[in-house]
C-alpha cells in the first residue's frame, strides 16, 4: 500500500477501506478514512484494485497551514 498522509483535520493516521461488487467484471470501490475522526476521502472505482487510486486522491489534498 502507498504511504498515506495523516488526516488534514486532526492529524490522525489514515487507512484504506473498500469492497468489490463481485459482478463480472468485478469493480473495486475504495476510499481512505481517518482512524481518529473518521474523515473520509472521495470514493474511487477501478476494475481490479481501487487502493492505489484512493491513496493518490487522499494524498493530493493541500496540507493544513
């Protein structure tokens, strides 16, 4: 898994969450969420593995000053 930046709201550690639709072809849906305050990044969808895309979106945001 890619390194995730800390939560921009509380500084807590973040983790990946997701699931697969199980359809054929299956679609993976995932997002990154803070372990402390439960802030959630946008959901992303991918054919195989949404984890890298979700991590990239989470890490794109600007840092809190």
